[in-house]
């Protein structure tokens, strides 16, 4: 990655931002995964999976910038991941609201 940026294929700023995005996304998935492990709730699982889409977006952005596939494919993939993320978050909210208050 850094080699591509230094070689001029990718702008250095883009590379730094996407790597930072990946690191923060991985940290968020790790924290939410730990919360899911403790709670064993479907809502926590859905949130963890939704945050995982951010890691996939980071990887797909770097692959597209490296020329593995065209920008058009990146756009379709990004919008598809947005749909998956929102669906998972709706599912998390739905299952969180279904919990009987007497059992919390």
C-alpha cells in the first residue's frame, strides 16, 4: 500500500485515510464482537456484522485504487454494503425492541 502511494499510483493522503479507516473499523468490530460475546444477543450480532461492512469497504477501496477492479464496481459494491449495513442495523433495533423488559 505504502509502496503504491510512494510510486505515485495512489495519492499518499488517500492511502493514509483508508488505512486509518480500516484500523478504526477493525477496532470497532473488535469491541462490538466482545460485546456480542458477553451478551449473546442477536442485536449485538447484527451490530457487529453491520460494523464489519466498514472493514469490507476499506478493503474494496484499496483494491479498486490498486486497479484490481474498476471504480464502477467499487460504487456498486459500496452501495450494496450500505444496504446490508442499514438492514443489519434495522434488524438490531427490531430485535432489541422485542426483548421483554421483565428479563432485562
